[in-house]
């Protein structure tokens, strides 16, 4: 496994639009790992905002968005995708592995 600092992080256009519309300029990848699908690797949690203890994070600037990546995250794949999805009137920022072929529709 490698640290996320060496992984390609892809932010979707939909998320970029959402962040700009809400005047957010940064997101945080936390070291709270979870499985979102039967076939996915463990993925970091994501949230909008900044961090207070900058020493625990790598900082990446991706298309004008500052991404704080916790130094303790271990991830086994090459690409990490960050996107936004909408359910009724609620928006959720989420992380996924684009290489995963899901069989459970994320109903883990």
C-alpha cells in the first residue's frame, strides 16, 4: 500500500461546480477509512473545510481546490475519485475507486 500523497486524486467537474457555487475552496481527506462497496478497497472519508493541525496533512492544489490529505492514509490503488451526489435536496461529497466494479450497488 502507498500513501495517498502518491495517488492521483481526481475531482469531478460536478464537484468543482458545487464547491464554487457554495464558495468552498478546500476539502479534507481524513484517516477514517471505510468500505463503501463489497468490492472496493478501504477509502478515506472526505469533508469540506480546512484543518487545524496542518502538520498531519499533505497539501495538494487541484484545479484551484486545496486538498488536505491526512498523512496516515494508506490506499492500494492508483486513482482516488472525489465526487458529489444528490439525493432529494441533500448533497453529499464522497470518495470512490474508479477501478472498482461494484456488484452490490454500494449497499454494503
